[in-house]
C-alpha cells in the first residue's frame, strides 16, 4: 500500500485543488510516483480520460501535475448539477442517473465500496496518493454519511493537512473553529495546518503562526503566498466569471449561461496581453465585441430559454448580422442551431427553437457521448477561414446528436455558415496553431499586429504548474510533510 496525505480545507475556496496539484508536482519532481484522488467532486467542468470516462477537470489538472494520464480511479464520483436541487451522478466515469440532492444524500453511503475500490487500485499503482477533500469537514448536518472528508480519512487512515484561506480574512476563526468542531478521533488525524493565499510580508504573521499553534495544538507547516499562476479554477468559485469589462485591445465576449460548463475552453486566450475575455449576463453588457463565444452548458434547453428571457438571443443575433463572428462549443453549438428536441426527457422533454445562426438541429438521446478526439478544420469560408487546415485535439461530452444541413467545420463534425461556427470539441482552441491563427485574425481586423509568441495551452499549463510547485515548496516544510506521509508523525 502506498503512502498518502489528505488536503482538507476550512471551506470551499481554501485552495485545496491547487495545493493538491502542487504536492503532486513536487513529489513527481522528487522522483516519486504520485497520483491525485478525490472521492466525490461536484463540478460542471469535466474531462474525458483516454478510455472515454468522465472525471472532474480539477483531477485532470492534478494528474497532469503528477505526470499522468487522467483516470476515473482518481475521481470515482462526479456530481454535475442540473438544477439547484439535483445533479447528474457519474460513478467510475459513467452516468449512473439523475438524483435530487435529498435522494443522493440518502443513498451516497452505498457508493463507499466503489470509492474504496478505486482508491485501493490507485494506491497499488503509485508511491503516494494526494487526496483532496471537499468544502469543509465540519458541516455538522452532513457529517454522518461523509465520504469525502473525515469519513474517508478514517476509512483509509489518511493523515490530514488542514488548509485555511487568509485572503478574505477570518483565518483564526476558520482554523481554530474547524479544529474545535472535529470529533477527537478526527482531530487526531490532523497533523498540521497550512495558511494559504497570504498577501504581503509573511514575517509579519509570525505571531499569527504562534497563536494558531497554541489554539489548535497543531503545527503550522507553512504560510503560502497568494500565487499568481494562470491555472484552471473550480467552476463555481472562479473570479474570471465576474470579468465583465473590456480591458484589452481585442474583446472576446463569452455568454455567461446559468449552467455554463467547461469554461476552461477559453483559458488559452487569457495567456496573451491585450486580449480581454469577459463574461456577459445581459444585453447591455454585450456591446459589439470582436468575437462572441457561446460555451458549453449542462442544461441546453433551460439556457436557451434564459437567453430569450434576458434578450441576449436578440443581442447575439444582431451582432452576428453586423458581422461579429460567433463560435459555439458543445451546448453552445446546439444553441446556435435551428432547434433542440428532447424526446427522451434528458432535460425534461419537449423542443425549442435555437438561435438559428447555423443550419443544424439537435435531438437529445439517452446515451451520453464522451470521447477524446483529434482532427483538423476543413477548407472553410467566412471569418473562420483562417482556421482552414489547422489541427486540434480535445474531447467531447454531450447528450445530443446534431444533424447539419450545412458545410462541415471539421473532419469530425460541426458546421459553419458565414461568420458563425460551432462544434462539440472542448479544447478546440488549445493548440498553438488554432489560438495563434485566431488571435492574429482578430488583431488584424482591428488594424493591429499580433506579435506575441504563441504557445499551446498544455505547454503553458506545464510551466504554470512548475511555478506553483516552486512557490509551494518554498513555503511549506516539505520534510515534515514527507514524515507525515510515511506515518512517522
């Protein structure tokens, strides 16, 4: 059995995901074979493994940090919210069904054997497992059937590092309060504390460290600075979704759908100076951007209704008629078509008209399509002709099948018409060839030259993971953490 260490937080947004990625990278750099593990994740940002299984995007990033291909073993349960009180439940990478929150909480303990089986299989393959918790371990009304925080830690006897986020304030209440609310056997599993996202001179917090150690009876293993690395956020807490103002030479407007998913498709554009990627919720915010992107969504029909209710449907179509290029990905591609039909009740049944920007129609099916893909753009016209012949890699996750009566966008599907285009491929912009050509065209349309070095998203992400690992290594007592993982403390 391999070593293990578990990162739990005082709350959502404490920084567990990136600290888990950092530790995976550090252990990899030190010659170990690490792997990430999160028993249950709730996110609309997901990823497809090489064998066609769906896991949380955060675990895919952590796998990349560890130098591994993502595996469903790393995230045996993924919950994808469909409404405010229900989610699609994915177990071992496959859809198990839709459940209300009440039904899921009543039955989730039944999934524990599958969680432990995944953990044991992963543990047999690697030297050390870096486990990520979820939210807070002291949500007292939820503790009884916990399978992701202390409940899991007790089952596998994992030592815990408790992380607090000092940036919004309240670090003493966070860490001391959490320790106090833990049961005694849970408290004994906590081997150290981490203060995360500190801004300023860390020496000024030396008294704070002493106070935390006295109040909690646990050592503070480090004060991690606010690290400015451009890595992917958990979807529900991302600051980038609040970006609404134009602050660049080129303006990319992303429609902020209520059930937006996989907004990481747009992260590649944020790598470059002079490019503004902003999220639009109402017509007054849209203006006349240089490019509109309609991203993926977990609830295509409901989000199409929302576009109508807000008036954004008319605003987007007005922009398209004036020559603004519009690109749709996955659910956004479906929304751009003529109609969306749901005969199987995947989203409640019925049918609805789309934006009508593309000559295609979508019919939902009961079978979910999820696979890794690669291909190239066809010889296409309009604004997106600049992408003709460009190669791409990515993945597809969707419930519907789209029939196109127009011209193919890529050799594996999608379609285009005039300055509108769409396809099912997440990560379609991530290669240097695709993002570079598109940005050069956008700058040229503004009478500007795009002269920056173009870098693919994967290469950029690797450099950012190294930056993250360096900062965390320099901030934490890594030797003490290794002793914890070896059960010497």
